[in-house]
């Protein structure tokens, strides 16, 4: 805001009665002064999870309802039957969740033979048709 505009703003504020034209001018100058006084939001230097630290390529997977139920049931079974082992190895029971179960399944999948994997895929295809 220039000095001239600032001076006009002060003069208009000082007047007791304004004409419609002066009111519009006052409003515009007030708005202009407010936009210039608004500061940039302060940027926090160390914010968690705003920028990925690893190169992860997301893979969208849509699970069937019975598959979701199966994951939840498996998680609950592991928690109820092996709770002490889960706490000893993983730290707490909240470490057993759907995402970690799927990642563990991928790890276990690498240990299977190709024929076992093909048979499992065939079984899954049949269950998706039903």
C-alpha cells in the first residue's frame, strides 16, 4: 500500500460522515491494507509424513468382504492365541493389522513353489465367480 493510499485511508477514517463514494473507497482501502498485512503461514521445518522418505509404489487392491473378514479373524486369532509371543517379538498387540498381515503374506508367498501359487490363484478365481 502506497503512502498516498495510506494517507487517504487515515483521512477517510477521520471523517465523521462519508458519502457513498467515500464509503466504497474506504472499504477498498481497508481491504487492501488487510491483504497486505496478512503474513505468510509459518512453515514448520520438520513435519512428519508430508514427504515420502522411500520410493513406495502403491498397489490398489480391492478385497472381497470374506477376505477382509478372514484378515480380521486371523489377526484376532493371532492376538488371542499368541499374545505373549506377539508382545515379546513385536512390542505390542497393535502391531498386528491388515497391512502388516498382507505384507507378511507376500513374504511367505516367496517361500512357496510356483505350482502352489498357481493352485491358490485358481482357487481365488473360483471364489470370485461365486
